[in-house]
C-alpha cells in the first residue's frame, strides 16, 4: 500500500476530517481499500464531435483497468474539444485555439478540486493534445499522455485519400475540374473510421512530440485508433502512472529544455504542422522555460527533413505504424546525433535506453530516411523574420519545389473575404494574398486557413501564389503559406500597414520575409491606421482576446511557472 500522507488525495480521504468526503466515494461504490489507494484522474476528450474522439472512451476504460491492476483508484472525467476539420472555414474556427486553454484549465481545475494524485490524459484532436500536456506540466503530478490514434485512410478511385483531399476537391469543383457527384462520392469514403486525420497534420505531429518529449509510452502514438491493440497501450499507461506515483517522477523531472529541443527536432524532421511552433512555447511556459518561436525556428533550421509523410510527402500515419512507428523516427534522429539521448521519460529510462533495441532498416521501407541521406538538408518547417514579421513567422516547406517568392499584395481583413475571392477566382498568379486581423487577439482565436489554402491548391494555383497571415494554418496545409506573423495586425504589426500592390518578398532559404516599402511611407501609414475592435463584447472569445499574448510566445493566456507561487503537487 502506498503511503498517502504526502499525496494530494490525503485531503479528501485520510483522517476523521475526511469523513464527509469519503461518504461521497462510498456512494459511488468504492470500497475502503480503494479509498485508501492513490486517486488517478483519467481525463479524456471523448465526445461525438468528430471521429478523432469517439474511440477515447474505450481507451479510458482500458486505462482504468491498468490503474486498478497496479493498486490505484481511477477517477474518470471528460473535457471538451473543438475539432478543426468541422470548425474550419467559418466562424467556428475562432474557438479552436481557445479550446486548448479551456482543456488545460478544465483538467487543472478538476484535478485541483478533487485532489487527485496522478493523471492519464487521453486526447484525439489537434488542440486537445497540447492542452492535456499543458495541464500535466502545470499540475506537476505523475502523469502519462495517451494519444487516441489516427484514422485509417479512405479509398477513392483506387487511391488512398484523407480529409485533405476533400478540402482540395472543393477547389477542384469551383474550377470545374470535378463534378458535384464526384465531390459527394469522395466525401463519403475519405474518413472510414475513428481517429484523427491520417497525415502528419497537427494531431499526429503533437503525438510525435508527446513521445519525443518523454510523456507518452514509446510506440503508443502510431497505432491507428480502430485497432484494439491500442487498448494495450492504454492499459500499460494505467500501470505506468502508478509506478510514477510510487517513484514520484513528475512531468517537470521529464520535460526540460533539452527534451523540448528533442520535440522540435521530430516536428522538423517529419515535416510536421506549423502549429507546433505555437504549442511548444506554450508547453515551455508551463514550466518556466524561455522557448519562443525563434528558438523553435533555429532548431528547425538545423534539423534535416527525413520522414516522407503527407501533406508534403507520400505516406500516412498508418504506414508509419507498419514500419515501427515513432520510435523509428527517433532512432534515426538519435543515430544521426540529433536527439539528446539522456533525456528522461515516463518509463523511468532515458531516450537512449528506450531506443536501445530499435533498428531502422532503410532498405526495406521508404518512409524514414537516414540523417546522412535526408529528403532535404533543412527541416520541413522554417522560421521567417524581417520587417514584415519582427517577432517571427513560420512556413512549412516540406514538399515545396521553390523556397523563394516575390509578388504584389492582395489584402483581406478576414478569412471569409479571402475565401470568397478565391472561390470566385478574384486573384492572379504571382500575387501574395494577405489575410490579417486573424491573430490570437485580433481574430480572436487565430483561425486556421485550410479551407482557403486547400481551395487554392485545388484550383491548381498552389505553387503560383503565396499566402501570409497573422492567423494559423492547418497541419494539412501545403503551398507557400506563411502563418503566425507577429506582431499581429490588431496591435499595430506591419501586416496591418500593407496595401494592395505592395511588393512582398519571402525567402525560406534565408529565413526572411520582407515588405519592400520605405520606412517613412510605413510610418505615415501607421499614423492613419484605425484599430479594429474585437467583434465579441462578452463570452469565452472576448475573455480570450483580453488575456492572450503574442504567437511568438505560444499565444499563452497566463504567466506560467515564471510567476508561479504555489505548485499543486506540493499541497
């Protein structure tokens, strides 16, 4: 029996003062033995919003069995998600990034309120992964992260397809390249199972991060959601969290600056989502480590691109699973000297020890390359800065033929106007489409632009125009698309000063984004700029707009461990 005298749950389960609390546990059928054991929160984002989340309840039950087997008492609860694929292309996307904060806050509040001793966080869709991990780092109780797994690919005309193909098919339909019947036939088969989007989009990117950062069991991120073999990882996660409680090995013992660097490496080498440049600084903030977009960009620049996954490449998460999953990527990076081998993980072993018996056969698979023979020398994601983005911006270059673009600006003050113009083909080859007032504060919520970028690609214009925004892009976005431009328009960033016809130069090789307009002209424009007021005067979006900071630092809404006075795990 684990001594609870120093665990948080002693406040609700030990001594005569806890009699009223224990009466509630007896009401739920717990035995005296179970009440005397450590309490483990099993938090999932199960809901019926999207396929990303519908398998999480099943995995939560398996997790609870593992906790019980190792003499713990699981306490299951759920929290929200906002699923980007459904929120995309309309006002609903303003809620997406906000949901990351709500997930982290709700898990924190539930754990604090009930005094749980450990946490297994199970997540499926984009923002739920960093949200869960942020809560773990904030609370600093023994924790295990479990990804719900990816969706299986669909089949259309003897070709594997994903939801990305459906978004791009809308553009093809607008260009009369396919019929409405073809579009409808595709939408019915593109997503055939439970699970998160199947390419190296944001969910799978952050799942890779969870393993690389040491908070998830090795190999647990790659198994597709429908496979019942996922339940073994869930069960083992329950066992492991109890081991962590016994050892008092906590998330802040595991996640360090070095492990954040490891996480950034796996994003870069896999051509992962640009959203990682937002989420990694947010994770760092929870533990009081300075790690902003420039730190992330530097690591991206130093890391070779070695994993051939969609949207920039050819393969899906299921294909990666079939060759051994995320450990194969990590082993290739480790062998090349790109991972810190001594970083601790939830197994109680280091990265090096976890990967000791992993072998990469470069001859028998075409997904993961050697760092000595990379797809390209630079990572699949690149940071940009210049007078247009003094506080940085980000672009995914995986699969791009050219890393340089110069063109005239065509400006839009919201995504809807841009999407309408694209749908009506009211833009020209060689232009740079500027979508502004979509930043964390100005949106509010920093919307993703997949509907617009996919439509452009579907029209065959993906490599003929560029797009820049103070908003975000989906992990499924491809083409010359620059996001996270900071400072954002609503706080007077240079992006607010751009006028139609201005020349914009983007050099992803040099890491530069420049507005070719004289400084004195820009200063004159600044004098006449009118601040755009938040569209929301109340509610969650208004609240977010009041507290959120720059994308440079992860669009965070609180000071993090830098200002922390009391850590939950020490109560």
